[in-house]
C-alpha cells in the first residue's frame, strides 16, 4: 500500500510547462507590449539603454536589424493599422508593427518634436517649460496635450499637425478617446475641468466644463459621457457639458484600484455599466444614468482582492490563490478554480473556453514542501447558470512553471503567457488540450 500511495502522490504532481522561447537583455526592461492587432504576432520591447526591439511571437527572433534608439522614459500610447505610437515629454514616434516580415524595410515611420525652443519666462525656469503630458490614439492619428495647454492631433501618415487648440496651462492632464469623441481632463487653478472635442471636425473647438475641486482617482469616457469616480461619489459629465452626481448607492467607500466600465464592446452605441468594489468586498455593477444596481456579488472572505474587466467578463483573484470569473450581464459565476487556497494568485486571463491563472504556490513532493513555485492553472468557462463545483473540478488542470524569478509583469497575448522579469522575457504557449 505504501508504494502505491507514493506512486499516486508522484503522479498528482503538476506537469512542468516549459517556455517556447526566452529572450535575455543586458539592460533592464522598461516595458513590453504585444503588437499586431487582435492576433499579435510580435512583442515590442523597450529597454533602459534606449533600444526598441520587436520580437517575433512564434520564436522570439529579433525583427529589427538596427533597433531604433528611443528614450527609456517613452510611453506606449497604443496601436492602430500596423503602427504603434510612443511619446515622451519632448517627442512622439510612430513605429511600424503591421508587417510579419522578419526584416521590415523601416522601423520608425515618423518622429515629431513636440516642444520647440522656449521663449521668455519658460526659457529660464524649468517650471514653465512645456512638456507633453498625455496622449491617446484616435481614428486618424494621435492626440497629445502639453503642459502649456496646447492640444493637437498628429496625422497617422507623416505625423503632421491636423489641428490644434489652446487650453489653460496645466500640471496634469489625461486624454480619453471613444470613437469621434475626445475629452481632456486637466487640472486648473480652481480645480479640475473637462474639455470636449469633436474629432470629426477638421478644427474642433474645445467645450470646457468645470468638473470638481479635486482630481478623480478614476475616470473613463463612455457612451453616456465622462464618468469620474471618487471613493464616496460618482460624477457624470454629459456630452452636452452638464455635470451631475450619479445617484448610486454604495454601502461603504469604493476601492479605487477595482473600478472600471463594464461593456462587451465599448463604442458610442453601447450603454456601459460602472463596475466597482467597495471596502466591504461587495462587487456591483451600476447604471450610471438611472442609479440602478444591475447586480452585486459578495466576496467578503476574499483577501487582497483584484477585479479586472475583459469585455463582458469580470475576473477576480486574491492573495489566497482563489480565481474566478463572472458574467457582466447578471453577475453569474461562469468559472472558478476549485480548492485553490494554498497560494497567491498573481494574474489571470480569460479565453472563450478557459480561465487561466498564474499562482505563486507551495511546491510539494510526496507530501513534503519543496519550496515556492509558480503554477499555471486552467479551469473551464461555462455559460451562465451552468457552472458547478464538480464540473469545474473535473475540467481543471495545473502546470508548474520554473521560478527563475518572480515576474515583474505578466501579460497574456491570445494563446500565450508572457513573464517579464528584470532583464528577461519568457514566453509560454497556453495549453488548451
């Protein structure tokens, strides 16, 4: 009996998941993003030494023979029609990402200097020198706002200025775009204002509304206007410029890191719900206009809970290794990793068929602890109303992942798990069989 028990315990150990490829760099990785549209074919990676590399998703080959030099402080704005847009305080770049050729003819489509030579007071005082604060991709290019209040849209082709407008000087600003609507949230002398732009116009005029006294910890542009959220209140700035306090009922202050807009297809035609987690661990979806609560789920016993929105799906995971997904239409449980309370969940991803999670767990061999390990877990996604613990347990799987180092960042391009460490990237193919 003893030998049979040992054989069973050994067989129960999760299989090892090996990386499809690994890429190592001598310089620290600043950021890594998938590029190539809905089915990304490459990773765009910026390192601290200013090298921008494009790595083939399938095998990890470097696709730029001569990587462009980009300041390490540059931020990734977004991607559109085969180009990625980056910016820092002084410049903006368009990087070619659309071709799957291993040797693209060029890497930088264009570069634009955003800040010219300063004059007068700005020339001698760093406080007054203009700098780019934020940017967002539009249907025709990229909108950028500077600290001197200047706003402009750069064209997709060539980066030429399509239009520009003037707002008051500001120390903080955020650009939000949805379809042909653009809202810039900016700090002013008497509080915070929201300026609206019609991107269908060749020369849009800003329509500015004072929003609040303090900067909102979270805000988002929706079909019903700009929604701004504080722990104890929610404001909605309509497209006509009116500002009203949403009549939402919260039993306790909101946890601002777990707020977002729930919408399967966030377009001007949709009516999204505001998803929020309060300090009592109640996850709820609200109609911002009517104030009605669409649904709520109590997660009171979860610890250090994270909630993420993926279209119409909400993923939740916590510090005890638990992992689940709820459907946004009614808050019904559609996936849950059963009996996963012996570790800490680090990240999660949903696909049409599965909910995947990356966990830091305690490895065991023949019943004895063997040290910390990374574990990839997979549990099936069911239609609303069809989930059960027995069905979930029958379909879930686990794999061990070599803990070379705890990843700084985890991203999940379709069909892949990407672990980004200090100077290394490891890419795994998600098992679906």
